[in-house]
């Protein structure tokens, strides 16, 4: 058997079946992924001490409310761009946000009486939504705490960047 024939034989017996297997096995997984970008509707992000979640953002309406350093409630409208949504969705996938437990808190923490800073992150899709409540004093699983902190920081940073962009646009129009 010639060298060329050996390579063809190898390709037909190993590489081609492997490629077929990959297509057959992974195609349904990608097709049935529960959190698809094309089904994305909105992000709800709330935070505050205990049950008092004074700060909130809703990407569908653009409503953004937060308490500033002088304890004044600021209400504004901030829209995220499609690029921001794509970035947040891909980072959520990358960080495993959709596999987080619904509650990231120390065992025995009661949500009603806790006076610790709390973040509620929710991604809404047409068929389902994923909500994660993250209480900042969580110290049970350091890796999960780090990933939750990263997701929270990404959401805050994207909202703040969009607010700065919006502020610059309105200043340039005046």
C-alpha cells in the first residue's frame, strides 16, 4: 500500500467517522440550548441592603434607579446597545451563570432578616429566565463567590458605561 493510500485509508476510518459523530452528537445540544441569544428579552438587575433593593436596572425599559453618595435616589433612562447585550450574554455563558444555583448565600442565611448587601441578577428569555440572588457575605465556595462577583461587576460596569455614553450624547445635543 502506498503512502498516499495509507493516508486516505486513515482519514476514511478515523477522521470521517469522528467528524460525523461530532455533528450528530453536538448539533441537538446547540439547537436545544435553553438560553439562546436570539430569544433574549431583558436583564433585570437589583441590589441593596437586605430586602430593601433600592437600586435597580431593567434593560427592556431602560429604567435605572440608584442611590448616590448623598443618599439621593436618582432615576434615569439608560439603554444598553446590542453589542452590550451580546457581550453580557456571552460572558454569562462563559462564567457559567446559567448553571449557578438560584441562591448564593451561606447555609442558614434567611433572606427576610439578612441585612447584608444583596444582588438579584435575572436574564429573561422568551421561554424561560434565570434569576440568581447573590448575598455578598457568602464564603462557602470561593470559586462560586468569585464568579458571582465577576458577573455582578460586569453588569454594573456595562450599565455605568451605557449611562456615561448616554450622558455624553445628551451633552453633545445641547
